[in-house]
C-alpha cells in the first residue's frame, strides 16, 4: 500500500472509525460530520489503493488491508500520548484562569483538581469575573465562559454546547408550562438583559411576574431553591441542584456554547498549552451535564 501520502489526521480518522464501528459515532468523537468522514475514508482508500473498511448494516469493520495501518496509527497515538504526558509534567509556573460565578459551584472544583493532578508544577490563580476585559488586558491566561466566536487577539476552542431550561423548586406541585403567566418568577435584572433568556422573558411579559430580580444567575438559582419562584437556568446549574427540578426540555433558542479562550500571544507556552488540553478533556467529560442530557 502507498502510505506516504497520509497525514496524522488521516490515521486519527482510521482509528476512530475502527474503534467505533460507525461513521456517526466516529464523527462525533472527532468533532466532524458523517458526510465529511465518509469523504475522508474514501479519499484515504484511494490514496493507499486499498479498501480499508467493509460496510454493512452492522457498521464499519476494518479489513485485513487496514490492520497494518491501524497498528501503526496505534503506535503513533501512544507515542504522542507519552510526549503530551512528558510535556505536561514539564509545564510549570503560575497560570491565571478566569471564569464566571455560575461555573464555580459544580464545575470548577473537580476541573481544577484534575488539572492540579496532571500539572503538579503549575500554580493556578482563579479569577471570578464576568468580563472578557481581564483576558484581553492579559490579567488572565485562559478564560472559560459561554459565548461566540472570539474577537481581536483572542483565540479559542468550543468545548461543547450549553443547554438552558426552565426549573421549579423540587417540592412545588406540577407547573403548567402553558400558563406561565400565573407563576411567580425569579429573573435576572437589566444588568443581564443581553441574555437570550432575559430577552425572551421580556418579550413574553414574564418580567412583570418577577417576585425577585437580581444581577446574578447564581443568585437566581439560590432564590429558586428557597421556593420563591420558577426560573430559567443553564442545565449545568439547574440539573446539579437537589432542590430544583426541570419543568421543560433544554430550549434551543437559549442554547449557547462553552469556550476556552486565550490570548494569541500565549499560543505554544507550555503551561498554557498543557492546561488547555487538561481543561478541554475535563469539560468534555462533563458534556452531558452542560448539554442537558443528565437531567433527562
């Protein structure tokens, strides 16, 4: 077979399809799509001059021709893991991570514990702030927050989606979501009017039903737990509370994305690169919580 034309990401595709036995599952693992992966497999087979997978209703099964390529890919992958581990162990210094208060109760502690175990020579400073200015002004090395495509000199990666749903106090009777006007609401105030959920509440006239309005989404959750009313929360916050229950599915019009951001000037700095990989792995392990699947 002619393998010299293959790049490492071609081998990653082969490994993913062989391990998952499904283009859809492999595409999800790679952050790609079924059609894209189908074209990639076809291009790789043309490049090497061999059929690498047998297709059937049961999925994709590697052929004998693929065995040598998969063995080589496995060796490459193992060596890269070793290099990543050595790089992580060598990373040292002070690292400032900034995030929002809603992520602090349930997400940040296990995440930082994981990073401290993986990066024992890195000292982490945690900065709780809603503003992006702190990372643009180089007060922080990494920002973890909801948002869209970064602007200016920031670069970033999407970790997963963030689901948002309606919640009620656990001990409340069933809530009729067709009659939301009759419910007392706990909402954010005008300082968070930019949120999609806040705009929706305003458009529906539900702001006028607010029993309490406040400048903190975390405070909204705490007031709801005390039984003051219903409200809208990100699923990672609402589903983590034993005092709340979800009364709607995740609402697509409120969905956002979870981003890890860093200044472009810090690209390739060992402690930053190692921390980004560790944070990404930890957050993707929490994807079910963020995307609202844990509360189903």
